């Protein structure tokens, strides 16, 4: 299990713990090309701890806003669902 991250839309960073790159891309709602080109695995301790606490759950926070809290965007989406269909929930900073 690895934690993958990507600048989702130029404003928000999204992370997810997944078994492989394709699964991470599917959960993040991006193409495999996008995660290979602009995404990466992370070694950030905060991102690792959060994502590995709930594998398959997508987390988001404003890019470059270190003081911003992480928001649960979508727990374990199935193929064809959109992240925006799940109401975000902010967690502790």
C-alpha cells in the first residue's frame, strides 16, 4: 500500500492510500496518465499517517496552505461516482 498525491485542479492537493497506481488514479478521479505525469507517491509523514488511517479514502486540502485542515472528499468511491457527490467533512488540523 502506497500513498499517492496530486495537485487535483491547481487549487487543491488530493491524497489516497491505494494498492497500485491505477487504483489510486481511479479513487482520485484522474486518469492514469495524469497520475503518472503530475502525481507521485508521498513520503510526507502527515500525509502518510492520514491516508493510511483510511485506505481508499480521498483527502483534500488547499494547495500550499499548510495550516489548512484536510477534508475527507470521498470514502472509497466506486467506478463512475464523482468526488463531489460526497459531502466533504473537515477534520482536525
